[in-house]
C-alpha cells in the first residue's frame, strides 16, 4: 500500500503536468530544505538508490555478528526477528541490481537534462529572433504578445513531455528497487523512505534552516 501511495503521487504529478506543467516544474508546496533535493519538480531518482545504499550500510553494521544468536530463538522469536536481520547478508544479486540501476541513471539523467537545456536555448533564441521580426514588420504590441504566447505554448508542450519522462524515471527506479528486495527489506526501505521525506517537513527543522545565521558559501 505504501508503494502504491508513492506511485499514485507520481501519477498525480503526471496528470497535473498535462494540465499545466509550470505548476509542477516550480512546485510551491516544497519548502526551502526540500528544494536542493528536487529534480524537475520532484525528488531526484538518485535519492532512492542512495537511500538504499545508506540503509544497507547502516543496518548491516548494526546486525553484524548478531545473526548467530538467532539459533537460540524459538520459532516465534525468529519470526519476530526477521525485520531486525533483514539486511544482515544482502544478496550479491541485490548489489548487482543496484549497479544496474545506477548505470541506468547515469545514462538517463544527462539525456533528460540535455533535452531540457535544448528547449530552454530554443525558447530564448526564438523569442529573440521573432521579437525583432515582429517589431520590424508591424511594431504592434499585440502582435509581439501573440508571438510570445505561441512560442511559449509550443515549448510548454515539449516541457510537459520532458517532465513526464523524468517523472516516470522516478516511479520506475522505485519499482525496480522494491522488486529487488524481499518483503521485509521492502517494508523497511519504504518506511525509511517515508520518514526521510516526511522529515523535511519538520516545522522545527524548517524554522532552524530559514533562521540560520550561517553565511552563504562562495562556492
């Protein structure tokens, strides 16, 4: 159900983009702490894979050397301990799958960003050239406004396509991760992901961030 909740959120973003892509490319519902983690309107797909690696590293260290104790547990105790030892020995297949996910991200992310950059360059170039042409030919302000609107509408269609592709990457990466985990690992991972995302909504954290006195880094 939690996985379906995330996928429903991605589907809702797709639907919103079809109505007006600008509202999802520049989402006002994200706060100042969430913004650095966003990529084309929502969480960067790499957040999902990086969180999985951090999760494995954390719990593998915590449970290392403890699994041998399970032999002394009753069957009922062992069932209760499944979550505690879910990450004790991640399978080689899981690490191979994670490498495949990372390789896919290294290919797809630059390709989508390249499409985004091309649209931006094309928009600025078209506005500049057509603006001069419109002013030279008629000088009417209305004609210039119509020209800008037409170009913007055309580019928004391209931006919608780019956003939908980027958003599907998010859903695809999450589905691949869940598919590579067992039931206990999936439950723990989704719980951790939910806590990670919800944690950025902490009023205390947001307040501390927005009232921080630290200087802005020159880099």
